[in-house]
C-alpha cells in the first residue's frame, strides 16, 4: 500500500508535484518587490485543492533577498478552542515575521532577540514597546489601547526590516492561511481595513491571504469586493484541482506501483475530482497487487470512504450544531432556495442568515441560480454513507 501524506509533508520536494504555471504566476506577482512595488494577493480554492502546499513551496523557492513568514489562522483558532482575537493573530504574525531575522545581519539579529522578548511579554499581557520600538525604529504612541500599539508595531515591522537591512533585503512576503476565519472576529472589516491602510504605504511588503473559500463568498467581498477594504486592488488567484492528465502524471510519478485500466483511471479521476487531498487518501487505501478497473475503483471507493473522506472528519467536529443542521438539510433535500431552506430548519431568518454566511465562508455551502448546495461531493458522499450505515449523521 502506498503512503502518501494527508497533511503538508516536512519534505516538501519529495511529494510536491508540478504546479509549474501556478508558481511562475505567483512568483511574477512577488518579483515586483525588487522594484519597490508590492502586490497584495488573494488565493482562493476549495479545501484540499493544494493551496497551502503550493504556497509553502512558493515561499521556499524565493531568493534570499526576500524574507518570508507564514501563519495559519486555523492553528491559532485550534489552540484557543474557538475564540479568535485580533490580538492573537497579531502576536502570531509578529512571531512568524521575527523568525527569519534570526539568521540575518548583526543588527537584525540583535533586534530578533529583543522582539522575541517582547512577544514573551505580550503573552503575559505586558505591552511594553520601549526597547523593541527603539531597536526597530518604530515609534509607538503613548496610548492606553494595547491592541492599537501592538498592531502598529506588527504592521510596520516587515517594511522596517527591509529598510534596516541596507539593501540586502528587498521584500517581505507574508502568507495568512485559512484567512476566512477572520470572518469570525467581531469586525473583520476593521481588521482588513487596517491591513489596507498600512500596505498602501509600504513598497516592499506583500501579503498573500489564502483560504478554503469560494471567490464569491462574503469574506472575499469584505476584503476585496467593491466595498471591501482593498476594493478590488488585490490580485486574485484561484487554484484548481489537477486535470485528468495531471492526475495520471501524479500517479505515475508518486505511486507507480498502482495499476489502472483506462476506465479505472477515468473513474478514479471522477471520484477524486483531481483534488490532491482525495487522490492521496484514496491511493493510501489501494493495493499494488491488482489492476483497478472501473468497477473495482467504485467498490473500493464505497468500502473505504471513511478513510478517503478523512479530511472532513476533523472539520465536521469543529462545526456548530446549526452549521451541521443546515448542511444535512441541504444534502437531504437537494439544492434549496432560501425560503425552502428556512422552512426546513427550525431557526429564525436572522439566525439562518448568520450561519449560512459562516459555512459559505468556509467553502462548504455555495449559492448559484438562487439555490444553496453543498460544494464538496466527497462531503456529501461521506455524510450520506454515514447516515445509511449508522442511521444518523455524525455527531
Ligand atoms: N502539488 C501537489 N503535489 C503533491 N501533493 C499535493 C499537492 N498539492 C496538495 N497536495 C496534497 O494534497 C493535500 C491537500 O493539500 P493542501 O495544500 O493542504 O490543500 P488546501 O490548503 O488547499 O486545503 C495534502 O496532503 C498535500 O500533501
Ligand atoms: Mg490549506
């Protein structure tokens, strides 16, 4: 049985496949940093399509004169058991941005230690920016509001690093992964506007916001819609699943022990939709001892669906009862209009609106032709299977 990674592997190169066009395109957006032009980028795409892996690969391939930082909001979210705050995001950002300084020139290494100390103090709720502000040349106003001080320091940090490096560093690239979770802050708009106001004046800092959300979701509107903080000025880029040729090439390169007939391969592509997440989990259930035809692929799919859809088990556990209610209602009743959906769940219009928005931001529910539907076939297949098998949906 093959063993393909279900998360992002530590050895990126061993498992990474293709994405050459994507890397060239994203690199070209970032290359302008060398000419003091900073693009702000928004990368969307369904869960499991390969955004995080692609962006991690992108960061490792950038030249030494571009520093990089990466944070995953869902990780902060995980640690805090559901309560996410601006302060926590800022603190994680600072930690991630400070890390590359550890090995830079003398001056910046000194700053690294001071900032590291600052991060420790902030965790203990001591917001004393005197020393760090002096080391980085960032003037922190003498005000009571701790978050305001922290956010000013963090947002000015990357551009100051470039300036302090005396020409050695030309840019700073910061990836904010699973950014759709920012939607759960009290005011995502204010948070995005803050980024906008700082980035507007910074020529060497590119942020890449990315998340498993559709390019038409409410949260994408808030950050880059006409009335959103960036007002369409962000460069939007959608990551697609592998094509059938890429899927075939991937299988040949990474799991050459698996054998398919032509119809078996077509079926495999239909079952996985070209999503690397599903390709990997499906392959891990297969054997190199047989040749898979159409029928065997379908059989294996239903036999092993719990393993193949494993990505959803952990996500399902993080959803609230109302979110689950809406999802199972839509699955049972097919695409539903707003009024039909409202009639079938037992909460108010306002509550429904709130939770529909949340699961749209999470890229689970989509809306087209005035109907709501589930975006992910694997999620639907898994839930239907569980219902049939157990008599109820997973709790
Ligand atoms: N280009 C790729 N080559 C090989 N495996 C990939 C590639 N892209 C994604 N994967 C695999 O697919 C899974 C999902 O990728 P991930 O980047 O986490 O998706 P996303 O961030 O879009 O949800 C991971 O297990 C990852 O290892
Ligand atoms: Mg990801």
